[in-house]
């Protein structure tokens, strides 16, 4: 490959990563979707939805949650897998998921978000992950989680971690999430075994 070809390849790679970065930075909570209203509820007829499932090769049996349905609807309008993934992550982010990061119950995390003016769990997630966001509520939350992490496992070290690394550590070590995951695995195992017997 000569210098000119390398330069062209480099430009294409740069454009690809720039487009990917811009897709991830789009605020899909405020995007004007045709089939998703301002309260993030889906309004679509079954024929259009089913047609999209086939057209974009979604696995019908894996469409079990809101996030899965949002992905189908987003794909209809965005027609781009990266954009679809970003949209479904933002729109499908749940209060339960936020509660795992924050070591709070779902109701407590909703109260925390409401006190800061966040009406959607994704907005709270973005706020706690932002290292420049030093609101008292978030700093108090971090302090409480550090204390709880220390009580749960004194060997866990949080010094020197970035904000994102800290909350990922909190998520990983949250005993409620760990317990919920065990229950989910047992339920999935039961379903698999039960279907096999049938």
C-alpha cells in the first residue's frame, strides 16, 4: 500500500470514528420519533412493527422487554445499527439499573433523581458519570457508596479511580444486583430445563 492509499484509508477510518462518536452523543430522549411519544411510550401498529422485525432481522423470541421493542422502532426511523443501539441504551435505561449503580432501592433512586430534576434514569446515569458534576447530592452519594463498599469488602480500593470506574466498581459489587442476577440465572435455568423436558 502506497502513501496515498494509506492516507485514504486513514481518512475513512477517521470519518467512521467521528460518525460513531457523533451518533453516541445524540440525545435520543429528546429526539422526535414518529412511534415514541414524549413520555417514551411506543405507539405503533403490529403490522408495521412485525414488518420491521423481519426487515432488520431481529430475533422475534428475544423481543421480551421495552428496550427490545424500542430497538425495533428506533431502527425503523434511524436505519442505522449504531444509532439504534445508542437510542435503545438511552431510552431503555431503567430505574432498576440506576439503582444498582447507586446502591439504592428503585424508589430511593427515583427520589434522588427527582430532587435533581431528572425525569428519566438515563439522565441520572449521565449526571453521576460526569466527573465535572459536583452537585452535593452526587458527592454525598459517592461518599455513602464508598462507606458501603468498605463495609461489604474492606479490601476494595476506590482511591485514584475515575468517576466512571468508581460507579462500575459499585455496580459490580452491589450485593442486591448480585443476588438479583443469581435469581435470574436460576429462573433462566428452570425455563431451559422445563422446556427441554416438554
